């Protein structure tokens, strides 16, 4: 039986979005959303039949051409020209998973009834979503200011029979997909092209995609860091609740509590220690991981506000009888949040690599490079190199995009957010961290094998599952395959929403 998510006035959150995606739910407009869309469109049609004064983007040109009035017979052509002329994307193609989020979030925004679109336009977007028809969109081209103009233009092209889509693992033209489903092209009415292109759905789709991964990575960093702590014969005292409560940052408290739970029943953590303190990469896990958690929480709040908002321009207020040109399309809140997220996630990679380094350094009871016969065998020497290389690259990707602005549209758009660039490089940071964590898990599980006592039942079970995919290293072998398998193991792990969010 096909499950459905009804688009209504209920706000989206991460758990709802994850549920929609994981369970592959279809979308359906509620009756109230349908009424809002129709009411706003009727209002705009009535307004256009008697309007005398220019209304930006509805009977005028766009951007620096805002003062060029367009006559009634050209209003449909104006909107189609807008979509065609703005489809100037470049670079890599956007992943289908992110395109799916773009469709969902654009539908959500248009459903509030402040954008003036036809019901047929929203329903066609829903048709695309429900049939896994993904318009071909490119990573580069948005300044993150007048909305994500270029990528959203590519998203909209197939509505009018142009552009390309991916369907059933085929790449076909926008016209062909309409023919296959016996659909008429959408005849864009006044304001519709602007409603489709003015919006932040490229940035928000990337942001939600990044946040879903970030929450998972945050959990995994705690889990894998705890395995490293056990392999390194670390101390429990830094995770004592009393230490956290005298510096009560939420993320710090949550991290320490989670690690204490992971360690419940461990023989290793309880054994007498010969060392008084651990290095910071172990001792300060609550403080470092926790700070990133607090950042993820802040960024999540920012993006949930955005995806449950109207972000096109101008905004139509039927009850107030007003059409107002504003700036809700400007991506500054998202740009800052994405840069902050990239920095916070990069730090999780930094501290993970430091734990890898400590584990291979021949300290405590561990042999150099975690092999029984170092010298003949290089062991885990080079996985640490790889992690160090990735961490260094992340430092470059964590350089903020939002501190830059380039004037565009003949000076009319004189400050832009660059949030789209922040979005794409934030994804690269998070993807990279998953690889670093895979290397840490590979390394930590090897280190754990040199201990004589057992870790906690939970950690032992987890490591045993991992070793089915990546066995202990007894002598040198091609470790590329081990790192790849470790990455796949992490990527396919299912974590309950209650644990993640």
C-alpha cells in the first residue's frame, strides 16, 4: 500500500522529512492548501484585469529591468522567457536525492498561498516528485540572493517542455517526459516564473541533506570516538556528569551522557589505569563534539524556519489586498548557517584524525602502527596519511563563502549571500568526514583487538558486526578495500530518529 504525506499547514521538521524519504511516501495537497493556492491565483487574476500601476515581476521586467513595463498580451511570454534565460547552470549535476528535496521544499513553499501560482503548476511538481522524475540541475550558478535563480530555472524547465530530466535511470528531454505521461506543458501565467525561480530551495535542499547527514555523523563520531577511547585504554573521569554540569552546554552534556551509555558494562574502562590523563582528543570529546552538536542544533533551527516559509517575491496577501515586493529570497541566514555548519563538522574530522594518530603512535599497550610485526609491515601508517589529507582539504572547504559578495544585475542586486556555494562545499565537508570516521573505526577496531579485556556489550556487538565487513589486519594488505568497506558500513547504518535528532 502506498503511503502518503499530505501537504498542509503542518510544518516540516527533520524527522518528518526523513520519514517521507525513507518510506518513499507520495505527496498529496490537502484541501486547505488547494483552497489557498486557488484563492491567491484568483486574486492575482482579478488584480491583473484592472491594474494600472506596474507590479514588479508581474507586469515588469526583472532585476535591473524592473522599470520596463510589459503589456498584458506578453505576460505569459515574460514568464517563459524568465525560466529559459535564467537556466545558466554549470558544473557537476546535483544528486537525485537533493533534487527530490528541492521539489518537496518548493511545493511546501508554494502551498502557503502567497505566491500566485496556478494549482496545475503545483500539481505538476507533485507529479514529478511522486513519479521520481528529477529535472537535471547543476551545482554552479546561484548567488544565493534573488533566490537560487539558475538552479531553480533548471528545475522549472521541464514544466514547459524544455530542459532535461532523469527518469528510470534514463536522461531524456523535458518534452519527452511530458509525452510519456501524456501531460500538457504548463502555460505559465503572470508571476509564475518568478514564483518558481525566486526561492531558496537549492540552498535549503542542500542544507536539509547536509543536516540529515550531520546529525548521523555527530552520533557516529561519539560512537567511534568511544571505541577509540577503549582501544587507547582511556579514562572515564572526563565524562563524569559533575564535570559537565559545572559547564552546562547542551551538546557537552549530551555527548558525555551518550558515551557513558556506550560504555555501560565495559571491563576495559574500569580497569586500573597507569596514566593520570588522556590527550585532549580523548579527554575533551564532550567539549569538542558537544560544541559541534550545539552548532548543528542552531543550523537546524535556521533551516526549519526557512523551509516552512514563503521565499519568493513579490509576496501576495489576499486578505490585506496587497502585493509587496520584498527580499525573502535573500539567502543570508542560510549562508551564515551553512558556513557555521561546515566549520563545526570540519572540527569533528580534525579531532577524529588526532585520535587515529594517537592510536598508531605506539603509546600505551599498542604496537606502532597497530601491527604485530612493524617494519616488515607498515600497518596503519598510511590510513592516517589519508585521514590527514582529507582533514586538510576540509579546512580549505570550511573557509566561509558568506564573507564574499559580488555585485550583479547592473547594480540592482548589489549584495549577495553566496549561500549556494556554501551549501555545495558544506556537503563536501560532511562527505569527507564520513571517510575520516571510517578510517577511525577501521583503526580503533584494530586497536581494540590488542586488549585482553572486553568492552561493553553494546560496543563489542557493534565492532563484531563491523569485523564481518572489515576483518582484523594480521599483515599488510591492500587497505583501499578496507577503507571503502568501512565507509559503506557507516553509510548504510540505520540510526533511530530519537538517537539522531
